[in-house]
DNA sequence: TACAAATATCGGTATATTTCGATATATGAA
DNA sequence: TTCATATATCGAAATATACCGATATTTGTA
């Protein structure tokens, strides 16, 4: 758990939004039928929702992944990102421990 | 409650340390006798503990204050900073609400 | 009033972050 | 193998942050 990296990753409103949006698949367009049973959301959908360039979102997802806040799985040409719930919980606990 | 400002203020290890150190007065040298009944810690003590320049710490305390995480009270030539517990608690709650 | 101490503000340099467009890579399909 | 699609990486410009030393401000005291 790298608190420094996590706070850094969350020190940006779009990245916080992404983590929040990923709570609910219905924040994004429906998955393609062949992806129906896969977890996570592809980069293109996140990009569309965030309204920033493809490269920026790819970079953001890399930061969130590197911080451990999201998981990624590649399936064919797509990378699917989903929340890492236990890491998010651990982060909250760490903030409480460090601050409270 | 400006989450953006707060996360920004906490996106620095020294500033997080300061908020943490302020939990316990005994992290600093004893107060002068004439300040014995005052809440908070003066800038010089915080500076000494942090090991950064006076201007940097003054700036940091301004950021923490502006974010609402600390209170300040001026008494004579001294400014005493103390934690704003309710703001800290509100921040934790906001992070939970936004992320969890 | 003059001085010293504590803190705040200013101006600057080095470094980091934001965000983009262009390009590279990987993969499925024709 | 060639092409199109999805994603990742690169290089750059604009902006923000981390700190510092120097200076200004405030206040108590000689």
C-alpha cells in the first residue's frame, strides 16, 4: 500500500470520478454481447464519459492501476478496468489511521 | 468543505505529518509558561520538527488553514495552529462517500 | 522610538503534473 | 498479409508545486 501514490492518483477530479463511476456499470454504455460476462469497463467508454483524450485516459488508468486502485484485464484488443475494492478500503483505513 | 483543496493540501508527506503531529502536543517542545493555557503549536516548533525552512512551513500552514484542516489563533507575535477535528472527520466522510 | 523576535509574503529556480497530438503496439478480421 | 480497431507510449507546451533566501509585517519590550 503506497499511500503517496494513491493520494497522488486521487489528487485529480477526473480520476476520482473514474473510480466513482466504476462503482456502477450502468454509468457506461452496455457492454458488447461478447463481453457480457467480463468484469470492468473498456478505456474507450471511460474516455467518452470523461471527455478527455484517449492518451490522457490511458495515462490516468495507468496511474490508478499503479496506485492499486483498479485492476485491469486484457481481453483481445480491449483492456477492462474495474475497481480494486479491498485496496480502496485499505486506503480509507490508512487515511483514518494517519489523520485521525 | 472543499475536497479538492483538502486533497491537495494532504498531497504532501510533510503536511500530512504536521496534521498527524498536531494530534499530540507532546510531539513538540513544551509551551512557554505564558502560553500554557493556549491551544495549538507555534510555527517555529512545527518548523523545527519538520526540518524545512520557516517560509516553507508558514506557507504549508497557510495551505492547511485554507483547506480548513487546521485552526489558527494569533497571540502576540505567535500564531498557534491546532487541528480542526470536525473538518478532518468531514473530509474522511466525504472521501468515503465519493469513493466507496 | 528603536530593536528584536515570530510569522507572513515575495520572487525565483527546479521539478512535477496536465493534457494534447502523433506514433507505436497488439489483436481480430478480411 | 493487410487493414482496422483498441490501447499504450512518446514528446512537448502550459501550468502547478516544492522549496528556498530575502524582505515585509506585526507585536512586545528596552
